[in-house]
């Protein structure tokens, strides 16, 4: 759908954050000012920013950073530079040697990470001094030696730069001592990471291959409303950008996908300008390694507020099942590119697989005695949009249903 509409927005902003959080009274008054913008009890947004809610300040990796296949080969006797070898020749040999190290004793560690065993050179950010962005997903400030909430496993929650504790973001511990993680200035004390368009995971979203919609319904008042509808949808339409292609056009009409896994419909409440949605399972098709694969978020929670220009900003957090995480981000659905990507990124495949289970904090399995999902947070920003919940055809249908598509059964 490509229908544009224009709304007259008076000065607007609503504060949406976790229940019980101390909110600046400015946000509550801005939320009150937004109430006259509700149309038939509805307000909608299309996200234009979607990035991992990483850490603030210096990375706390006392044991150093992860060492990948290529680096391991480079440190071996066979990986030493040979006399007369040019830079190009040596670089190519290191790349080949690194890729060869992904298969040992006949086991391809990217295709079978469990059999490959843990990687002693994979590093995680275990130091409790580290701070991270995100929200408290389970209303508990958990420690590794404490008692976890029901159905969870005890891990050390983070403190956010603005002082809020109980931040569930074990994915940051998993990834922030490897590669180029999301890292923000130590002197930034806002509740959200600084606005760094293009530093997140939204590049392919802005290209039109996937998208996210958020809609509030049954809204009477944006400052205090004890019961509102909250819908998190996968967008069925490519996002519409301005002529410079650096910002979303306001007040465009979009349609959500109709498949149940792409539709997280739940309830929530607004207290003093703060929305807290109830948990709901959701998935988004996301471009990775040449195909669309489902990004799974179980028990997802949205927390956000309007900015002064009427946009929405906040968090989308939940738990990512580890087997889905591994297939999506490391094995790429079994793609042969997995080894090459791991070699380039400076990590192994089996390293994060086993580390993810060690850091898992959700979906406890009594049969195995371990948790099977890991808390994950995304910083989001969105532009006002109209959402019409009807079945439509998509420009991405061929890509989504083609041979490169990967879906969880």
C-alpha cells in the first residue's frame, strides 16, 4: 500500500517507559498534550530505527576479546609468515587456514556446534561493573547467586546508565567481547542510547525488505489509561522514505502481515505517561546472509515514549530461543557462508553457541536442567503512521517465499 495522509500535529510527546520507573514530569505533560491526537482510540507508528541495546562506556573484558578461526591459525606454527610471502599471499593463506580450522576431527563447528564443544578462546562480558541499555523484562533485579523468577535461570542483571537496575540483556554479555558490538559513550546518561541512525540493524529495513509496526488501540488518554491495546506487527509494506532516503515519511498508511507468528497482539496500561505492554510472542522476517529469516522474540515487551516532534522511541525486549538465535545469526540457516563470516568477524561458531546456553536466563527446561533462551533488547524509534489491518500483497512476497527463506516450523 502506498497511501499518504497528512495530520496536523500540535506539540506532542508522550512518555512511555516501564511501570514504576521515575518519569520526568515533562513527559507526563507532553503525553497529556498528545491525547487530542487519538483517532477512534488508535495511534500507530512505523519503526525506522532498530538496533541492539548495547553497553555504555568502555567494554569490560578482563580476559581480553574472543579469538576467531583466522586468529587461531595465525598464532599457530603453520600460520607464521613465510619468507618472501607478499601481504596478499599471506592474507589469503590466513583466510584459508582460518576456514580450515572450523573443521576439526571431521566436525564442522558451524554446522554442528554442540559436538564441537565449547571454545576456550571465546570471551563473554561477565564483569558486573559493565552497564547496558534496555528494560527490566521480569520485574526482578536478579543476581547470579540469587533466586531467579519462576521459569528463569539466575544471571547478573545490568544497571542502566541512568541508574535503573534489573536490566535483562544477557545478549550484550554474549556478544560484547567479540567483533564490533554496540557501544555508546560513557558520559551518555540518557535512558536510551544516543540516536545513531545507521548504527543499528535497520539498514535492510530502510531498503524495504522488512519492517515493524506498533499500534495502540482502545486509548482514551495518553497520560493515564488502565487498559489499552498494544499490537506489534511485522510490516507487509516497504517503508516510505523522503527524497534524501534518510528519514521515514510521516503519516503513510501501512498494512501488517497476516501470518499469526508476525502479529503480537496484547494489552497494556499507561501510568503517568508510561506504557507497559504485557508480554507477547512475535517474529519478524529479517534479511541475513542473502535471505529472509525469522527473528524470534518470545514474551516481547514494548516500552517507549513520544519525542517532542511526535515520534516514538523506546525499547522492544524479550527472550530469543538459543537454537533460533544460533541458526539466525551464526549458522545462517545452514549456509556455507557461516564459516567465512565467523572467520571475518573474529570468532568461532561453537564459541557463542555454548556461551549462549551458559548465559541463558529464560525458558527453563526441567528435562535438561538449563534455560533455553537469552534476554535480548532492541532500541527502537518510529515515525507516526496509519495502520490498516487488511490482507495485502507485498513487493517482498517472492523473496520471502523463495529458496533462500528460512522459517521456524
